[in-house]
C-alpha cells in the first residue's frame, strides 16, 4: 500500500474534533500521487457530508463551470486533489455554515502535500484557504482575487467561494468573469494537459 493511500485512510478515520461536530465525523478528501491540481476549499456542507463526495452541490457545479471541467474529469484523483481546510461538516451558524474546524489543516495538510509531488497549481477557495496559504494577503477576498496574477508564480490561484450565496458578490464584480475566469481556465488547462 502506498504512503498516500495509508495516509488518506488515516485522515478518513480522524476523530480529532468529533465531540464538536453536529453530524459527527465524515472526513471528505480526495488525492492521487500524480495529481497536478489541488483544490483547497473551506469545509463540506450537509450534502457533501451525506454523500462523501466533495463539491457535490451547487457550489461544485459553479466551480466546474469556472474551471471548464466536466464532472468526471473533476473527480479524477490522478489529476486533481481536493483537500479542504476542514474535512468535516462544521455545523450551522447565524450566517450560514460555521468556519472550518481549525484542527484539520495543521494536523493533515503538510503530511498530505508531501505525498503530492506533482502539484503545479493550488486553487485557494475562500478566505480560510487564502489566509493559510497565500504568501501575501491583500486585506480582502476581493483584493486577493483581483491580484490573482501575483499569486500564480508561487503556484496559487485565489478564488471566491462559488456558493450561490456569493451571486451578488459576482454580479457586483464583472471583472471576475471577464478577467479571472479566463485566466483560471488557461492555467488549469495548461496544468492538466
């Protein structure tokens, strides 16, 4: 058994914050040793928790449209790894889902990334991933995304969360669809070709 497969089994058996999870633990992660693209999002929602399939919801549909990738290609572990900041559904708060549990990334990310030597680009979706990974924080999601070109040489691509809750954000920033999405598609096509 490869080290990555063994590590993924360990992650999926994780119970670090079990007592704090309203639906119990169900760590959701996908990776293959030859993956060239990494998607780091926030944490699973209820639908993803129930199915165990990351981005298996309207947010995932929008993300795949941004990437211009079909569903089957998106879930090809040999090409794309999906490692959220929090592996389990964190629960609901007043404004939506709670933030990712803070235990996950420090406990697992470095070990997982060591097993993914072919990574060429990491999509950082939302503020938690961007604050954790971006070498420079511009002060807001909007500014991070606006300055995506600055992050690409370091192997990162900051994105807003593709949640339907962010539709207004997207409408108010037409430059995202006009500039960022085409840049994203070019980078992803180059990495995966």
